[in-house]
């Protein structure tokens, strides 16, 4: 599968802070939430993009000490997409979690 965020995967992602990276993941989570129950394809597309961005963040060597938290966020996102039976997550709670990063990223500009 081709990268949805090709320019980010090519190295631009590493220029962003962790807060900015997580805020970008949150944008896709917000899209997932917006399309959940309305358009399954658009929801799934946003999910794939969110996973791609999380994977880029997890692979960023600067956050090696944060990988447990980042991989748990990925697990929670997958759980929410599958109904929240494993961790009890839903898209609304994940949207709130990631929104905090958007607020912090904006404050740091």
C-alpha cells in the first residue's frame, strides 16, 4: 500500500515535535469520529492514515523512551475501531485524548 502521507514519510515528519505529531494523528482520529456510522469507507481511510502517522511517530528515534505509550495509543485506536471490547475505548474518548495535543501544539507556536 502506498503511503498516504508520502512527504511526511520522506522525512518531514521528523521535523515535527512529538506534540505536533500527535496533534496530526488527532486530526485523523477526529475525521474517523466524524465519519463513524455515516460513511464506512471515509472512516476507514482516516483510520489507515492515523495508523500510518502513529507508525511514523513510533519509528521516530527521538521518542524511543516513549514507545510503550505510543504503541498503547495505537492499540487503543485499533480497539476503538473494532468496537472497544479490549480496552473499552471509543472514538470520542480518543478524540478528546488527541485534542489535548492539538491545543498544546497551537499554544507552542
